[in-house]
C-alpha cells in the first residue's frame, strides 16, 4: 500500500512539472500590422451657381454679368416698328404717353445686342422706373425739367447729341426722323466700366413649372389691354414654347429679327396717371392691383413701391412673395382708366 502511494505521488509530481514547463513556453509573436494608405477624398466643391439678376436664369460665365445694365427710352410709334434689340431685353416697362400712345423703358443686362433703339425723349415717370437698376439710361433728350429730373438720379444719362455719346448714338438711314436714333449698346456700356451691375429686383422660381402663376394661378389663354385710344397690346400663351406671345392692335408684334416678341412673364400693374403740364405721368410710387402671368397661368397680386429707389414688390392674396418664371419679363403699366380683359383657357 505504501509503495502505491509513493508511486502515485511521483507520477503526480512529474505531471505538475510538465504543466509548469508547458506554461512557461514562449508565445508565438503577434504579426506586425501593415499600415494602409490614408484616405483622400476625390470630391470637389462645386462652384456656386450664379444667376442673372434681372432674369433669374443661371449662367456658366459669371464674368459676362459683371457690367452695368443699360436702360433706354424706346419708341413705340408705328413708324418705329420693328424696334431694334427688344427681343434681347431682360425687362420692358410699357407706359402711357401723349396721344394715347405708349413707349417703353427697356432694360438690357444679361444679353446685350449690338444695337438698340429707336430711342426717344425722357418722361416724368422714368426716374421712378429706372433708378432701382442704377446703370445707364440712353434717350434722345426731352423737356428740360424732365431731363433734369432724370439727371438727378443715381443713373448715368447718355443723351443723343452730346459730346460723350457722339461715337455710340447715331441716326440710321433705315427709318425716318425722329424715329431713327440707335445706340451701339456694348460700346456705351464699355465706356463706363466702373458702374456696378444691377441688384436682383424680383423673386424667381427654379423653372417655369415652379412659378407662382403656373403652380397657383388660373389657366388663361391671355390678356387684352387698353392703355389709351391708340394703344391696345395683347398677350397669348404658347404652350409649345412656354412663352407669352405679343400682339399690338390684333397684329403680330415683330422684333428686329423678324420673329414675334415674347416673354416668360407678363406683369400687369394698374396705375394712376396724373397730368404733368400736359404730359401723362404714371404714378409708380405707391401700390395697387396687379396680375402676374407665368407658365400659362394668371395669379391675382398686389404691387407696391416704397420710393424711387425701391423695386416693385409683388405679393399674392395671402401676402406671399410671387416667384416669376426664369426669363425676360414685360411690365404693363396699365392706367386705371384703361382696361384689362382676361381670356379663359380653352
């Protein structure tokens, strides 16, 4: 019995020594991790989108907008038609003048043609229309008091017959005087490189379908307008081009290239007209009723203009700011004594 115990203890001791020996054996070394290259993003921050301030249209060449706007008092007598360069305008304001006729204040900035015109004389409401844009105004003269009124604004006055316009304003032989004074538009703008570009005046949607008229307006075929005894412009919606087409006295209103004048937006503004020494004056500082036509629809609106330098503000009947469709706009300053007839969509 004693020998068996000794033998058991000996075996147990050897087993324990074997376990200790195996626990002290050196561990296998851990592999050294191979570093991976640091991550480099290939994402490039896109350049900010730049929009033409007077049309809301994006441009791929912001430098092309780094110049002043050019406004001009454009003749709308039948002997002046077709006018030169109206198809390139950013904005046009139609206003009542003597004899029941109308004239335009046309403004170019994002697309300046080689020539514009014919230009005529300034009127008492023109400082209120043009001042928010700054820039340059071209015209053929006018009554001294109206010229001085225009000269007292923040706008550079380029007047036909003066020394500084001798090289950029001239009488064309293709029309009869006084309906024949044209302006070399790019040259006139280039003469004044220090005049700033215009500020944005209105709110714009991203596309035609997003404009307030298209989204919330009533579909219409167009509008017929009466300014005075000799001025009856009309607009008709053309779904194929998504534009409003212009007519005068029921005839197609042509541009100098032989096409029909058109607009992305038509803004009808009802205005009071006072008598300034025998000259009709559109009262544009104030407010009143308006309609905005965009994308085949018409929305009722209220317009307001706080002072000469303020832009025209347009809100709908809920007070929300109206968004125009990207593109050119015509503002029809229709006297309260005139009329606006809406034509329902077919």
